[in-house]
């Protein structure tokens, strides 16, 4: 024993005095470096790596509404809490390599160096530094020849490229990995997992399925298989192979001890059951029982969603809607499940052709759905289509309602409008009180139903207000955060109360009253003249054509498309443009559906009723279109020559060429250039005659002709136009003109409360004047609050500075993007018509603040 201790001490001394050298490969040197590398640097680094991975897994929360990832680690760059552990792994592994590598003549004699490189690469990987990870794994492949090490590095290299979303490099490495022969069963299972990960991330589910099945065949321990079994079940469920899906979900239940995975497996088994399945009622009772169990409080949204899906399987739509609404109400604020519940609701209403409700729930779906979710792009595209559809339906309903109202006696109109104003004032008062007291609005399921009900059939005259949805959503979000209104959001229409969608009406006339508490505001929207009725009908026809296109092209609903075209034919049969086009579109639809009988009937009706129509000629003569295109080409060439002559100042040549103008689509443009040339030749009488005719047309030439006529009649306007041209601006600074102050804010701002704040400011600070405060939409994205009127720029600027300095106003406006500016009534016309917020604001800064 004494001799043994002596030899041991001697060995230790030899190692201590000579073991530090990495230039020798003696047994003592190798023993020292291998022992120190393993039990000092490598061991500590590996332990740190494992702790870091455990930390990542503890923080990981799988999203069971989408197919799980093969490996639980995801978004590693954001897992900051694990970075210190990974940094230590890199440090320890690097120290082992630096201090203990015995590389003599290209051969490594310390067996822990390659393991340390692998440790460094994994540490970089779990830190989310994929660039350094791939460098390290590539180095191992290039530097070492041991098959086991090359295989391991190749697996991690594929994973690194995948996490870095470099799918082309990942594919190259995967092909190389799969080509390696003579691998162990364990290694083959490992690379099948890596391959499945690649194919899932590249949306090739069939190939992912093949590799997952192989992995399960090669793996015995149940606890190692449950995640992959769950993924397989999800894949089969997505393609409606419910038998296979149910099979793997049941395997998950046998294998996993993880409650959330087992819970979701049970939910998906329930969803997979057919109406005829004998277990359905039993499982439904279990689900209802689970709703009462407190441990399932975090899963109520999923349970209700499952019950809704079972209702859908049983064709019980009413129960499904109720359960889906409960799912959204019981869902956490930020979950994919909430988005899916809203999506399922939208699908139900879409299938019922209730597009308004479908649109509302699609809005909510997009609001909650993450942009990287697998259904996001598809859902967003559908939402945009349905939004367009609903917009045109609302436009038609609005114009129809306005026309019906126009036929009522004036006193009846005033009674209805006064009811609207009274209701509006009451609502504004209530909202202002709520805002002042900063109390939360008591929005609950029933409350929202009362305020934003979709009962649109209660009144004799129907006026749908799309602004109600925007308003309700804005208020609800302010009070409750990032949530959606879970029930109907439309304003309730009472008997003979007409809620006009005033903000959605586009008009070039800015002489209308903007005070919504003034009956004139609403009365001026009602078409009463032949011209306004004609304009209203044009809007209806346009929307009907747009609806027909959307139904056919986007939604593949040929019957609904034809109903729109038939409506045009029935309502506007005297219109020699719209009615023939509607018949032509119907003919096209029947041709697509291969309904030869109705196709022939439509053709006969078109050619017999409108024989001179271009569409009749198109159907009767297959060469007509090419001949027409050739003629159009000639007309365009002729028009180009006329324009060129005008730009060169050859006005007499223009008038000569335009003495005779053929009846084609460029006729009005040629007439306009002729008139302009006559003006240049001082023949205003002949020009006025042409422009007067053009001003009665229904195109953009009419508006331009009217403007030229006004310039010819009013020399001062001509002077104004010249002044604008010299200044290069659409606006003129007139300090002595009447002014108003504008506040430009986003459309979703709380306009009612802002008006209240401004009103309070005026009451407290401006005691010697009374100002009118009103608001209206500017384009699609902004509201403007108008405070008017000020006698001149000086008075307006004094008010502007007081307004800017008020703390209550500043506090409210700082919550959002805004602009405050002064404007004359004359400049406001161009500003509002052109929706020129940026252009006019630059003019304001330069003329009112910089120079004045």
C-alpha cells in the first residue's frame, strides 16, 4: 500500500511538472490533458448547456392550434434568459480547445477536443447565433474524419440552417446527411427527426409524415414518441383523415404525462368524431363536465371551440355560434385560439351568405391572428374580398334608402332626422360623461348585443351605418385593450329611425352643412333633383357591377353574380350601356357554367332588345372585337397628333383637324382640345358653346369644362388661377379672409371626446366669442375637427397659440398622430376635395408660422 501511494504521488508530481505541455504525446501528457479537459472544462460547459436547454424548455409554450414543431426549441434568438448558460458553454469549450489540444503532425491526441467543438456549436445554436453555429459545425465536418462526429455535426448543421431560415443550404446538407450509410438505429432515428423538421418547415407534410413514421418505428420509449405522434395526428387531421388522426391521438394519451398535450389530444379526438359515432354524446358530457373543473380555467376557450365543432358536425349551427362566442369570451387576450374561434364564426356566417357578420368576424380574426400563422395570408385575402363585397352592399342599401326617403313628405323627413339627432346627442353625452369620469364601459355579452344589434328589419326604412362598427370597435379597444367586440357590433335601428351613413358619402360639394346636429346636414344628403337621383342610380349600378364581379371572380358564386346583373336589367332597362353589359356578363357566366340553354336565352334577349349595342355585335360577330381594336388604335393615333399640334402652339391646325369628330370614346377629349385652341385664338364664343355641351356629360371632361367656363365668365378667377400657377401652389394666403382651425387625427380617434375637450377649452378660455365645433371624415383614414369662424388670420393665430398651449388638449392629442392648422374657407374647398393633408400643412407652416 505504501509503495502504491508512492507511485501515485510520483505520477501526480510528473503530471504537475510536465503535463501542461501540448507539444508532447506521451502517456502522461495525454492522460493529463484528457482528464483535465473532460472533468474541468468540458464537464462544466456541458452542464451549463443542459441547464440552458432546460431553461428554454421551461419557458416554451406550444401553440396547439397549429402543427407542432418537431423540436420544442423555437425563436431561440429571443430566449435571452438562457444566453448566460450558452455563453459559459462557448467559453468552457473554447478553453478546452485552447489549453488541451495536442495536435501533432495533423493528428489530435486529446479525445475531448472534437466534443468541445460540438459543445461550442450547440451553445451557439441554442443562443440563436446560427452564423457562428454553422461555422463551427462546418469546421468539424472539414477537420475530423470520425464518422460519428461528422454525422452529429451534419445533423446540427441542418438544424442551424433551418432555424436561420436558409432552406436551400439546409436541403443540401440534409441530402448529404441522408446519403450517409452504415448508421446505427439510433442515428437513423435522429436523422429522420431532422428530416421531418425540414419537411414540416418547408410545407411538405407528406414527406414529413414518412420520416416521422420511420422515427416512431425506430424508437421504443413512449415518452420520446408522444410529440411526434401528436404531430402525425395533426397532419392527418388537417387532411381530414380522421381515422389515422384519432389513432395517433390515442397513442399520445397512452404515452404522455404532459397535461396540456393530453388535453388537446382529447379535444381533437372529440372534433374528429362523426355525428353517427356512438361515443359522441359520452364525450360531450365529459367536455361539459370539464367546463366546471377549475383546473381547466385556462382551457375554456378550447373546450367551447371543441363543443362548437361537434355542433357543426351535427349541423346544429345555432349551438355552434353560441359555443364559439363563449370561446372568444373565455379566451386569453393574445391567443391563436381566439383567432380560430372568430374565423370559425366568420365561416358559418359566410356559408349562410350573411356577409356583413362574416366580415365583422374576419376583422376580428385578422386582429388576433399572428402574421406568421399558417392561415394568415389566406384569411387576410378573404377578409379584403368580403370587405369590398360588404361595402358595395352597404352602398346600394344606402342609396336605395335615401331615394325612398326622398319620396317622403318633408315634414316626415324632418321628424326622422330629428330622431337621429336626438339619439346622437344622447349617445355623445353618455360617452363624454364616461370619458370624463374615466370609468370603464360595462361592455358585456348582452350589453354589446343591445347597442350593436344586427336587427335591421325593425324599421320600415333601412339605413345601414358602417361607421357604427368602427365606432364601437374603437371605444371597446380604448376601454378594454386589444380585444374584439365578441357580438354584433351594428347600431340598432328603431321603428322609422334612419341612421344615415353620412360619413361614407363621397361628395365634391363642400358647401354642405357640416354640423351633424343640424337637420340640414342630413337633408342635404337626400337626392331630390333629377341630377342627384341620376348620380345615386349611377352609384347603385356601379356597385351592382362590382358585386357581380366579386361573386363570380372571387367567390365562385355564379348564381349570386347573375342576380346582381339581373337587378341591373330589371331596374335600369332603359340604360343603353348598363343593361346590355349586364346581359353580356350573364351570358359569360352561363358559358362558364356550361348552361347552354340559359346561355342562348341570354344571347337572344341581348341581341333582340339591344341590337345596336357593342355587346350584341360582339356575340354576333367573332371578328368584331379585333376590328374595334384596330379602329380604336387609329383613333388614338389621331388623338395623339392633335395633342402634339396643341402642345406646339399650332392651334389653327388643331381646329382644322377637329372640324369633323367621329363618335368614339375619344370624342369629348378631342372637343375639349378644340375648345382650348379656340380660346387661344380669342374665339371665346365658339369655345363656350363647345364647353357648355361638354359640361353636361358624365365624365371627368365635364368637371374640367365647368372650371374653364367659370374662368371665362369670371376674370378674377382667371387671375387667381394665374397667381396659383406663379406660386406653384393650389392655395392662396389671404390674411383678411375668414378662417377656421382644423385638427387632423386618425379615423379611429375618439372624436366625440375630442370635441368635448375643445368645447370645455372654449368655455373656460374664450369667454367673449362662440365658436362652432364640427367634425367630418377626410378620405378613408382621417377625421378633421373644425373650429369656426375667425374674422381674419390675426384672430385665428391668437386662438391657435392658446389652443396649442392648453394641457388638456395637448394630453389628448399626444396619444395619436395629429396636425393642427389654420385655413380659409376658400382654401378648404381644394384641401377637402383633394384630401391634401400633407400639401396644405406644408403651405400652413410656410405661410402662417415661418413668415407671419
